[in-house]
C-alpha cells in the first residue's frame, strides 16, 4: 500500500515519494510521452511526421490542389472530389465539342439544344452606311450608342410601364436630347422610373425632393421643371445658410445659447419681413457675421471673464474683447451693438454696454493692388499666350482693363453681347462697356470653347456641371479661374479703380461703373495731387 504524502497534481491519486508531485501512473505517462514540436502548417504543438516534418493532419494533402484533406482514406479534398464526381457524369457534346451534361432528348448540351435566334445579317447602317451587324433601329453599335433616338424610345417604354405616367415625361426626354449623351440620358430615365414607381410622388415639387440625393438627375430635372414652370427651385441656399447659422449657434456655451438662438430667429424674421415689404433684406453673410461676433464674444466671456449670464455683462467686457482683437474691432462691435439692443428690449440686459464704445476707422481703400510691371506681365500672358484657358484670359482682361466684378462675369450671357459694336453689358452699369481688341478676342475664345462642349447654356462662362443646364457658373469657379497666376479678380478690379480715380474725375468713374459716390471716394482717400496744393 502506498503511503500518501501528497495528492497528484494531475489526477489526485496518492503520491508516495517525497521528491515527486505526480503519482506512479502519471509519472510513467509523462516520462514516455512523445516529443511534440510546432507544426509549420497549422501552428499547433503536435508530433511531426519524419517524412513531411508536419503533423498527421497537415501531411494529408490533396494530390491535385495541395489543400488539406480531413479524411484518412482520401487523397482528394472536398472541392476536387466534388468536381471529379461532377465531371464523371459529363460527356463530350457532339455539336460544340465541350464536356457538358447532355440532354437525354436531344443528345446535346443545354446551349446547343437551344441555340437561340441566329445573329443579324450584315447590313448597311442607316447613319454611317457601314456594312456590319446592326444593333437596333437599323444602326450599328457606335451609331446606336450616340443616337438620340434611344432617349425617346426609353421614355416611351418607361411611360408604358407606369400606371399613371406624368404628362411632362416626353418633354423631359426632349430636354435631355442635345444636352446629355444618350447613354447618360437613358440611365437618368431609368433612375427616374425607379423613383416614379417606388416613391410615387404626385407633384413635380415632391419629385425634386425625392431625387435630391441623385445629383445629376436632380440638376437636370430641376432645370427642366423650373423652366417649364412646373415647380419652384429648391431652397438649397436657404438650407445651407441655416446650417451655417446653426453651426455658429452650437459653438456658443450652453448658458448663453438661448439668447443667441432668439437673436438668430429675430435676424431671420427681419430678413423675411424686409423681403415681403420690398426693402433691401440683409444677406446670409451679414447674418452669419453677426452670429460669428456673438460666438467669439461668448467664448471670451466664459473662458477669460468667467461670466455665464448676459445680465452681468458690462462695458469692461466689451472693451477687453475688442482690445483682444484690434484688427476686427469694427466687425465685432457692429454685431455686438445689434445684439445688445435686442437683449435690452427683451430684458436680458440691464444696460447697453456698447452705447459709448467707438471703433474709429478710416474709409480709405486699404486693399492690395498690382504694380505696373506685374500688370504688363499679366496682360502679355492673357493677350498673346494661346495655351492659356479662355476663361482665365477673359476674366483677367475684363477685370484688369474694364474693372468687371466676379458677379458681372458670372451672369454674363449672350443677350448682353453686342457683336456689331463689340460691346457688352456688365451688371448694373448704366451703359454698355466697349471692349478693346484683346478682351474681345478672349470673349470669342470663350464662346468657341462653349461651342466645342456642345452646350446650349446661354452664359459665357460654363463648366462641366452647368453645360447641360441653364444656370450660371458658381462664384467660386470665376474666382478660381485666375488660380494659375495666384491672384483674384477683385485685386485686378481694385487696381483699375485706383488708377482711374487718381487720374480721372471720381464722379465720372462712379457714373460709368454704376457705383455710388461714397464707394468711389474710398479709392481717392490718402491721395493728394501735388499740382493742386498752393505754392509755398
């Protein structure tokens, strides 16, 4: 009988030797256990086979694809065995010569049993006259892909599949002809059919909201429906402006945010009221500037002044905030004055802390201008270099020589061009502007560029996005046309105005450019003609 000294750490039996922690049975098993190593195939610690240096499971591989085989009596993996059994039931087709499943009734494979319609015979295409296999409507494949006949056929087929097709579907198909490639137009009609079938909007205005995510279709459909007076343009600018205002409101600290929300609603209500009454409403940029001033001021109040209530704001807080931003003093003070008047009427503040605060500033023009050498360099580039883009040359010359604004060039259309007198009508100028030969040549290049794109848009400056619509190019596109030379059109316009105001009567410049006298005087400030000074 074994005298128990301790329990075996494996099985719990009695251990009789003081220098062991295993019983006799576990000790024998541990001493005679096989040597294991890490298998290179599966990564487990197993006994490796001497012929393959892998474990037993990894040593059994498929004789075709060398994949592991799970069963001992097999030399093929599951996929190869299934493929072998499938190929065993196949035979060579007498017609095509391929190994396939033969049909019992015909003795041929499936494709050979039903060969289908024979191919079209070679015939002359009705468009190009080439003798080849035709695709549809008597046309070869290249002519069929660019044929506008596809658009009308696709619209007719779509109208037949709908229970209640809209009456404007045929007009929309005619609108797509000549503006979009037939393949692109047919894809638009297909996506439009899905919206008409799934969403089933009963009104064109609701359809515009349903296809808003599909930008190409939404742009084409919006342009057609608004031109046909079937729907109103969606208020994308209003939505974007509301999102920008909301982002500024969200940045205001929470204790001060309710008053800012009410002030934003007050600004929007005033803008709508001015639009209804016919007065000049504030623009989106003005409203965003007011909220920007409040956002920065509230952050200054909470972080540096430690105030979270509008009632405790005093003149010192306003002065400290404006002193911290000296370059934007006038910008911030305008917004804070308007808010303080609003807060005082709503009993949010006890006093108006901006009543005695001033922001003196000069009305002189302080923007950048170009030296004469740089103007000559740009003029030579835009008047002699044929590799310059037509839009860059025309925008540069119109701004440098004629003081055209970005908005004037953005909305310039065919109706504003007088081809006989070589004149154009720019914006709100009271009289047409005669063009010099170089600017007129750049304008003709822009019109030729539009014809090369095959666009029916009446605007002079068009892009790849606006060539198939009636809308004008974006304001940012006109500004970025001069990106190659690293300047903006407003700098060229300012350079021209500074030169004209300094050499010509300011009132004549204001009358010619349709500007107010106060705006022109800003370019004349800080300029003294020494010939008009009294002699010493």
